[in-house]
C-alpha cells in the first residue's frame, strides 16, 4: 500500500469558490474508473467548487470550464477510445486550462515492482503530456475480476505482486483530489 500523506482537511478549503466549474471527464468500461472519477469529483466538490462529472464521450466542448480532470481505464496498454478522442479533439482547449490526468490500471504508480512502468502507461500518455502539460498525472489501481483475465494473465499478475479484487486505494485517490483542490484554490 502507498505511503499515507496527511493534508489539510478538505472542508477548510470550502472558503474559496472559483468562477468556472471543474470538469471531471472519464472513460470507463466496467465501472472502476467511473468510481475513481466520482470520488475525485466528490472530494473537489466538498471544497465548494462547482464540479461537472461527465463521461468523456458526452462532453460537447470545454467552454466555461476553468479546469479539467480527465481519466481513463487502461486496456491493452492504451486509454479507452472515448478518452483518447476527447483529448485529441480538445488539445487546444486543454493546453489553455489547468488539467490533471489519471489512468486506472492493473497496478498503481506506487506499486513497488510495477510502479515505474505504470507511470509511463498508457502507451500514448507521454505525447499527450507533452502536448497539454498537465499539472499532474497519476495511475491508480483498478478492479481486477477473475473472469476478465485469462488463466495465464492471472498467474503473471500474481507473479508481479498483484491480486484480484478491488485495488483502488481510496486514501491515495482522496489525497490526490485534495492536491487538485488546493491547487485550484491557490490559483
């Protein structure tokens, strides 16, 4: 499990309210990434910010949004098409806003063995990060269901120190959302 960091309680950040909403857009296949996005939106919203939580495929444009948090599940080493297409369609707008990116994969970026590789995942994240210069990028562990992984994949997962089940580290996700909220307040 990741090192626990302590932060100022989110409730104390509620004193400051910004003009534009924060968009939390996501692409999720089985619901784990949606759950992470919901948690991030909830935590940012607790600070008094207006937050819009929307699947990436349903976002028409970014007009009026002050900041964007964009995330996707990773499958076959890539973001889901809805998130990748959202990012490409809105490159200019994203480059002119405060943006944070996150992925949800088999291992978190804090994993002892796989963390370094996960920070470079998905395959195209490096190019996207260079194009829009996000203020932060994280990879969180997701939910791994037995029926979604072939037998050999499950054996490799165990060999690398992973396990089936819900691998989302809620305190780590909360801490990251708190970092975003503080950054928004400071701007």
